[in-house]
C-alpha cells in the first residue's frame, strides 16, 4: 500500500472529511464535555467510572471490567500528573490488575483517557495509529524503531 507522506493539505482534507461524520463528531463533543467540564477530576468513583465506560463504549476498547480500571485510576491519584503532562502516567493507567487475578495492559485505552483530559499533550495510540506508523516507516524510513517501541 502506497501512502501519501503527511503534509498540511492531506491533514486538512482528512479533518474536513472527519467533520462530516455526524456520529463521531457528536461522540467526541460529548466526551470533551464529560472529561473537561462535567467531570474534570479523577477522585470520585462514579465520575471516573462513567468516563471509563463512555470511552470503552465509543472506542470499543474491550475493557470487560471497567470498575477495575476506574479503581486503578483513582488509586493512582492522577490529577496532578495530568496537570504536569507526565507521559509516564499512560503506562501507569494502562497496567490494571483485574479482580486480583491477572494484570492487563490497556495501553490504547490509557492513551485515550489521558488524551481526553489534555489532547494537545497526550496523543491517542491504537491499532490504526500503529499500522499507519509501521507503513510510513517502511515507505519513508523516517525513524528507526520497532513495533514494540510504540508502546513505551
């Protein structure tokens, strides 16, 4: 697959296309309001749980135990770290012990959770981004990295 190298014209084209997708625009608008106006803090279970469940539903992140994820976020006391743009926070949110049995790495979810609080500071990472970066690397050789490096 041949990709067009990213440039301003291409970005503007795809942003315009995205803005015509009514359901995505509405979902993002409601998430922005939820994360930045309605429940900007991360200390109350009911507030964090509704944010976790909303992200899980809108982005299909496959978190089958939202309560465990919300509990982890509260335990981490993340608000100050978000304020200071602590990029290590993503990995801390991602690692969740579910029902005291097994640790999961919900990295994609964690990037989305942080990004919805501070989109300019925390980029979203998911399988689409991973695929695109790997294709661009193969095509342009713009940077030397391995697939496993993308979640570090």
